[in-house]
C-alpha cells in the first residue's frame, strides 16, 4: 500500500479540518517514515524479491510495521500532537487512528510478512500484491476518492494552494506508476536512502494545506 495511506489522510482532513494535512499525512505514513531509518541503523532488514506487485522482500521489520508497535507509535504521536495543540483532542485521536491504519491497510496487500509484535513468530497478510491488477484498481479507487473529497472540501485560497496541492498529487501518482515497472533492486541501502525522500511529503502537504480553505473556515 502506498497511495492508499495518503488517500486516508486526505479523507481524514474532512473529519478534522482544523488539523494540518501535513500532520495527517505524517501520521498515516509514520511506519514507512521510520522504516528506512531503521534499515540504515541495521535494526530491520529487507531484500530483493518478486511478489507480483513489489520487488522487495520485507524479511524483518517488527519495530516499524508490527501491529503492537504501530499502536505504540500511534499513541506516542497523539501525545506529541496534544503537547503541541492542547485543544485539538479530535486531531490527536485522528493521528493515533491514522498511524494504526497503516498496518490495517497493509494487511490485505502484503504477503504474510506483517508481525503482530516484536519477537512474535506469526506473520500475517492476505497477499493481494500477488494480483497486480486488483491491487492497482483498489488502490487507484482509494486515491481518486481521497483526492476528490479533499479537493472539494478544501478549495484553494490562492494560486499556491492550487499548484502546490496538485503538484504533490502528480508527484505521488508518478512515483506510484514508476514503481510498477521498476527493476528489482540489489542495493538495499540505496532503497533506504531513497525511501527517506518520503519525509519531504508531510511538509509539502502542510504547505499546500495552508493555502487552501478549510471546511470550518
């Protein structure tokens, strides 16, 4: 799951219009944001593979992608958000739920490689990635729906709001499409360094969101 996580953040903005889209995107993608850091530190591992939709074999990633840790990450993120925005309890709840939603959205997509908790032997996943066409249809529908719901509820306040938002949408869509035909990587450190680029998306989303009218404005 890639675009689906962003789609859920876009939909969540309608429920918590006071919360920055950058915060919601960071929450929805938090496991994927810390994952490359843990790879570079040697705490988690990934290898080349061929599982239909993805060219990576997620061999060991309990600290970023186990259900228990994602619940913990969600609680920590919500508390950090409350420390920053003390009166936005709804936003904090949305942050926590979005972090946990990452595991829930990954579950139908991944092959059985998602751990329940660090050290646990169970590995879960329904393996929809083994069916690329179905994966693209489902994730594409989520993406189109999320973009449409956000765009209609948060119209641009100026030209920056229009072009920054649609520029981000085009970039994320292009990355998704490019990955469909990407060759199987052999250098996993290069994969980790490339994945760190995802950290630029939340501030970009926050910037675009500041230049769009909230549903509560």
